[in-house]
C-alpha cells in the first residue's frame, strides 16, 4: 500500500456534478469457517494509532482485520519491526474480545526492501518462516498477510529484486503454510496486474498461489496519484474505460486478470481505499479529455497537473519535517486525504452529496468515482465515498469474490458510513448509510 496504490460497460462517459446528476477467535478456522459469509475486513495502521485507538474501532463492521504493519529486516533471522508494540497488543486483544479474526500484515510500500533476500534461497526461507511463526505465536495472531511490493518489480526505489522473486515467494508461502498449519489464515496483498515472472512480465498462471493461499487482497488503488501519474485521475477506478493508455488498470480489469490466470474468484478480496489524493491542475477550468483508444468515452477527471502537490490531511505528512526515506527519496507532503477529513474540513457535505466552500463535487461515470474541484486554487481531490464503495462491493458480489478489504480503518467517519455501505451490499446489513 503506497498510502502511507472483462466486462467494461460501453457508454459515453462524462463527469457530472451531483447537483446536476446524480465462537471464540482462537477456536475457529478464519480462512475456511468464514467461507459462507462474505469477508469484510480492513487494514489497521499501527503508525496512525493516534487517529483511532483500539477502543474506538467499529468492530461490528468487520469479521477480519489485518494489523499493518510488521517490517522484515535485512537478514531473515532478525525480528520483525513494529511502529507501536503496545498498540498492536491492544488491537489483538480487542479483536479477540469482539470475535474478529486478526492477521499480521508483513511488508508494505516502505517495508519490502528485503523480501527478495529473505526468501532468496531455501536456507533463508526456512529461517524467515521461523521468525514469522515465532512472532505470530508470541503475539496471538491467527494469520499472516504478506504484502510484498513487489516481486521482481521495483517499488519504493531501493528494494532488492531478483528475476526469481515470484518463484521464491511461492516456495516461501508453501513453507510458511507448512509451518503455520492448515488452521492459520494465510493471505497476500497483490498488485492489480499480477506477480511478475522472470521476464519482468506478469505471470500467465497464478494457480499455484491459489493452492497455498486462503485469500489475496487485490490492491485496486493508487492507480493515479500525484508524483507518479501525468494526469489527475481516480485513485481506485471501478472501470478504466476513459483512462489514459499508460494507466489501463481498474478493479474490473484486476479481477479479470487474476481469475483468467488461474486464481479462484472465491479466494479474492477486493481492496478498496478510504483515502484519496490532491492535485494542482494547470488550468482553473476543467476540460473534457478523450484519450486514444477510449472510443467515445471522455471525462473531466483527467487533467494535466503541476508537480506541486497541494497540502493534504493529517496523514499526508504535510506537517512532518523535511527528510528522506530509506531509499533517499524526499519525504513530506504526500497530498493524501482521509475520506472523513474531507467532511471534517468542510470540503464535502455530511451527506456526501455536495462540495462546500468553493469545492464542487463531480461524479465520473467512467470510473464510477467522485472527485472535488476548487477552481480558484486549482485543487482537485480524488476519493471514494459510500456510493462508489457500494458499487465496488456489488462488483465483488457479482463476480463471486470472497469480499472486500478497506485500506485503512482510520479513513472512515465516526458513524462508519463507508463500512456500512459495503456491509449493506455484502452482508445485507440493515444498518445502512444515509
């Protein structure tokens, strides 16, 4: 997850404003016992524990949680590193008290530097598996979620990568499954286009991963974002009908890719975001954009943008001192906005239907997602709301997926309108959002 990233409907896409359009945890088998019930899960970020303490987590909205994140070190024997061990213990205890299964997520965008080394040969895999198993047993987790970003593809910028990464990942997962046993929940967070093979291209066959993993969560977000995309665009498009040729990625296409290459739909969880990104457009006026190959589709979402990233919310690093990450990349303002912050800062109305204080809310029919635009500041903010997440949950349901996972728990409102919208679709919850 960078935040710290078939059937396409054929239609004429245009963006419109909504104003003009409109048991006990330890005793059950989380990975199999929950098969009859759709998975509604979330990543809880230990690094943002101050935004949502364990006692404030809306446990009734989930049946699983991934604690994010434990980071591998440069040799497989060294213990995993956490942001806040006391918070982790409190969250695990709260999950068990509320009968919600919980896994430890390992890796992440900034924590994937040494996966390649730690899984690169049989000896390292065995040692790494033992390190993880000891951590799981010591801290009471019921499963492991591997978030390697990415096998044989550069992520943060200085990750160790090898041509054999995906093959080594599979061998590691098989070893980890043997060590943890059949009752543990074993999952992986995966990229939209699949794992890369030794030729640097996505694998044509993922079926072996489907035999060892209980679930994958497709990270169907961070498709467009300031700093890596030439244009503004949807963070998590449902469809990519109107996207530029370099960003033909979406929830629909990702599901098609993984299923077509042999991974069972019933083991796929669709990852969705509770955050968005801010851009500074070059023009104060939005213009319809139509890319080559998009047919009749055009959209107001895709605008040329300035390299200047506008300030974001509390998790964007806007107030953090300037510095560099482990790769030497500059850190600071990332332009991120939690969904709830858009309401709290009065950019978006509480009913989510209207922009406020100079912002206009638009709905992009191509990607099935909303965005906000302030013409005076040229600030465009991509995000997902209850409506767009309900559409994603519907897509998951139609395709027979296992469920939906939200990144992350801190982005929702106090009354959980994002999670309620997902539950209203997947679990037929009567506690719906309004």
